C-alpha cells in the first residue's frame, strides 16, 4: 500500500492522525497521545495496521517509561525476552539497551534476527540519549525493493533459498523472497549482515547475485531516515524492512528496544505463468 494518503481523524473517524514521512516508507502519528496508545484498543489496532501498511511508524517525543515501552509494544503482538547475548536494560528484563559508550554499533543494513528460523515481527525503539548531531537511523522498504526488480530478476530469485549466519549456533535458511505473514506481500529478504549465500544457485552465481540484491534493497528511494530527538519512538515491521544506524557522531547514543514475537516466514512464489520460474531444486547446493 502506498504512503501517499493522509488520513485525518476528522475525515475518517480514526483515532490516530497519520502523515507520511517519505514517499515509499513510513508514517508519522501526528501529536501522539501516549495515554491513548497505551489504553485505547481502537487506537492500538490502528497503530498495528499503520505498521503493517507503512512498515515504519514514527511517534515523536513520546518518552515512555520502560513499563510503558513494553505495553506499547504489546499493541503489535507479544513482547519477547531479548536473546541472552544482548545487553539488557538494568531495570527491565524485556528491554535491550544499546549504548555506544560500551561499543554498540549497528551500521550495516539488516533485519533483526534473520539467523533464526523465527524472527521478531516488530520492534519498538526509543531514543534515550542522543548525540547533538548525527546518529540517525534509516529504514528501507523491502516490499518496494522486490516490486522494483525486473521480471527476469524476479524469475531468477523465485524459489531460491539463502543461508543467514551469525555464528555456530545462529544459522537459518530463508526464502530469498518471503510472503509477508499478515499482508501476503512479497518481500526481498536478504541483508548485508547475515545473508551468506544463495544455496540453490551455483556459488559463482550466488556471489554475483546476492551482493546485487543486498545493494538493491537499500536504494535511497525505498528509504526513510529518522533524525532523532530524545524521547522519540520508532516502530518497524521487522519482516518487511531493514535498518541501518549511522555511527557518524561525537558523544554518546543510547537506544532501547523491545521485540515482538513473530512466526515462520514462508516463500512467496511467482505464478506458474512467470518466465523461467520454479528452479527451487536445482543444483547440488540446495
Ligand atoms: C537496531 O539495530 O535494532 C537499533 C537501531 C539503532 O540503533 O538505531
């Protein structure tokens, strides 16, 4: 769905007023009301729908407490405990705290957790301590990335599977193109940090195609770049997006994140009439 329509509460009877923040990805809730977002089921359902349709939702200046942060995330599904290796909030076991002062960086494109069979469906990030300038985060719309591939490239990636790897106990295989579990839309599902190779292509072809797909997914016209103010909250659909945090700043940057439980990602398949499709079983690399 496009992000070009502006919904107003007066015109639609909706509880949240939404405004696009860029052409292909992202919507902002105008004057977000924390109380409404925590307690009103209709507003919370609208927030979830906005995330599914626009991929990224910006809530400026919301400044939730840690408890409110988790309740906000519960509007999108079931908040999950962070993996053991992740740095925790000192006072809340459901929250990860990423502090640049202790070496945190996320300055490569990625979707969180693709080295697991099941990845988080959503993430809710709060800026707690921001540098004076810099430290922006950029998200890209991987549905748009898939749509903009040529028909020939869509046929080539149809049925392909990619290895995602972060270490000995952190490996998973996912389709190169997955169907969004809620909207059914195709998503180009490879990323720079975790995707290692397309397993059912000859290695030489994989090493030519995969870097192209990763580069294509982050084309600037699929992206939204958020310039943070402390207290801002950004929600993203962790199936249909990738993100990249810029480490271009002086000083400290602390963000806190809650993940929401997801489910398995199934392949999206081109129709039978697509040219050259259905090569899933090819080659000894499968
Ligand atoms: C993340 O990678 O989940 C956090 C992104 C950020 O630090 O802006």
